[in-house]
C-alpha cells in the first residue's frame, strides 16, 4: 500500500517491471533485443559516428581513413551512444539496454512533474498510460534519438518548474542548456528555446518587471545558444560554414516541400512512395524529387556537366555524395523549396495544419485513406488511431475549459506546439514520442485549482 500512496516510487518499480517484460518479449519473439536496432538507415549512421568517435576520436561516418568531419548529423545522440560504447564496448545490446533505462527514467520524471500538480490517482494514471504507450517502446529498440530527446524535454520541464518556484537564475541557465542540447540531439527541437523564451517574457514581466525579466531571458537564451553555437563554430572551423548542419535544405526540399506539393496535386496517396529513400533503386518513381533535381542542376549549370549530372536525389537525400560543397547544396535546395511553396500558399497552410493534427493521431490517416506501398492492417490501425484520437480530444476539451492559471502548466502546451511546428508537414509516429508525456499531462489536468507543491 505504501507504493500506492507514493506514485513516483511506485511508478519507478512498475517501470522497471514493464521495461524488463518488454525486453524479455523482444528476446523471445525476435531472438535478440537488438534485432530492430538498425531498422532505420539513420541508426547505422548514428552508430558509425559514435564508433569513430570512440575508436578514432573523429566525428565521421567514414568507414576508413581519412575520416572526414561529418556535417550532416548533429552530435547530441552520437555522444550518448559513444558514452555507452566507452563504458560497455561496441555492443548494440548495451545501447538498447541503455535506452530501456532512459525509458524508466522518463516515467519517473513525468511522475515527479505530475505529483507537483495532481493528486495521487491522477499521477498514477499519467504514469501507467505512459508505460502503456506503444510507440515509445517501439523506438526504444531502434537506434534513434526519440527516447533521449524525451528525457531532455522532461528535464527541461523540471527546470521550468523550478524556475517559477524560486526564480533563481541558475534554473533559467539549466533550462537553456538542456533545451539547447535537445536541438543537438534531434533538430526537431529547434523551436523549443524560442518558444520558452517568449513564454518567459509573457509570464514574468507582470510579476518581476521588465529589467528582471529580460535578465533571466538573456541568461536562458545565452545558455541555450551555448551548445548550438559551439557546434556551429566547429562546422565553421571544419567546413567554413557557421551552420548547425548541411541537412536543413535537403529535408526542407525533398521531404517537407514534396509533402505539400503532393497535397496541392491531390496525390497524397502516393506520399510513402514519393518520399521513400532507397539508394539501391535510383530509378524508382520520385517525380517531385526529379523536378527538384532539375531545378538544382539549373542553379549549378555553370559547373562541369559530369558533376552537375550527379546532383540527383539518390546522391543527396541521405547526405551529399557529390563533389559540390554540402552547405551550398543545402542553401540551393532551401531556395528551391521556398520558391515552390510561395506558389501554393493556401495548400501550404492547409497541409501543415492538417498534418499537425494527423501527427497527434497517427495511424488515423491510414484508416481514412489508402496509400500506395503500404499494406493496411485495419484492426491495429483502427484501435491505435481511435486511442490517439481520444487522447487528442481529451487535450482539446481540457484546454477549452479554463482556468489554467499556473505558468508552469504552459510548458507542455508551448513545447508541444513547438515540436509540431518543426516536424510538419512530415508524418511519422516517432515525431510524437517526446510529445506523449506532455499530452498525457494536459489530458489529465484537473479543471479546478491545481494542487500546489
């Protein structure tokens, strides 16, 4: 009975039991807890970066010398992997086990946050529902950064809570460092620091005045920029570009812009084919990517023809494999993407807003519409889609029932919107993993006066 009255401790024990059960289930069904580790091409790149970091002291994806500095990936998640490798060797199983540990930590962090605002019963509900959520389990068995990003989001939330409790500058600094580090773990967190900084100004200025408010926001902003700025300086020293990555233009043109163009043409049923990266089949139908390739080749038309011909998606969509400067290609693709979206502003807005909703309710879209290249699983998709739809509906209903007067409660609202804005119009359930604890908190938020710590 003591565990029931102490939900943080109880959920810690329950989390260990659940994660151990999931691990055993993976071992029994797949024969190895690392069986799914490399289901994404991203996982192989992360693993190569971490391995080279540990073995050769170089942040590089190359499999042999000279180990050219990589500017495609950010270093946050590879650093985590390198730490695991340094302690336990290059074991994929050790990495998967480390992510299960993070999953337990995430449940405890959510329980602690909920216990500051909820009663015992609601805190238990939040933790148990988080433990039952399937996608955070799924991606914890992949070498992907979703689990670690969730940890950093929750830690940032705790700093936000503490900053409002004692108004100490150190908590604003810690919050900045954590949110900036989250960007280096997964760049989808890029809007989190600006949104939190804006929220701090809105909530602080009445109670603390302009000078004290700006002082804390400046501390937060400088701390958030420190990890990002340090990496940008590294890229400047190695590639002569003060930028976080050469990936931005590629993602924007080949993935985000393509999704919106398909929406505009009423061809979203082919989105999984048109945006699928398969370098072994460069002639597979990618009509919009081919259109982008043509526009990109025109921008570099003055260069040698044999080099220009290599500016194709299978050489660019997963990292530059041409002789051109990667950042120049990224900038050119960014311009091409913006030019195409300016031609279809209404479709751009409609697509992005709709996809923000569908990211919260996936796999609802697989029920509503058939897609080329995707084999439907009606029962699984229907059950999962309805569950996530109900969660989203519960959040909306709660937000429509004021008051929400505690500034600390605005953290999950602001960060969820920041993450949704960064990932739209792409649609992938792994984008939602760090949002789940935020959504559960909002769905269970009491209508009356919040419990004070």
